[in-house]
């Protein structure tokens, strides 16, 4: 069953990574060996390290991007709203 996600659900990174690991956990050692052999045949031994580095960088950027989704990108925004409320004297 495929579940569609919205960006607000990525705020809980632990749950997201757990689901990804559960999904990849069903592959097993024989499946990983088969994937490596197919990649070796398709790309050749000289290209595999370059592809591995690119894949690692992509995963790192994805992880950093998903961690930033749950955080407030402008921490001073709340402070400025509080200051504005204090100076204007009204609250919502």
C-alpha cells in the first residue's frame, strides 16, 4: 500500500527514516549482491566509486533538507511578533 505524504509529516524524521529502513529491510543480502552485480555490469568498475559518491551526497542533502522542514527557518520571526504586540498593546 502506498501512502502519500505531505511536508508537515516530515517533521518527525525518526518515523520517516524508520519507514524507509523498514521498506529497504526486506531486500536482504542476496538482493543487495544482485543489485551490486547489475550495477557493476551496467556502469563498469571505473564508474562505481563516482556514482557512489554522487549517491552519498544526494542522500546527505536529502537528509539535511528533511531535517530543516520541521524547524522554523526564521527564529527571529516569533520574537519580532512578540515585540510588535508589546508595542502596539494588543493581542490576538
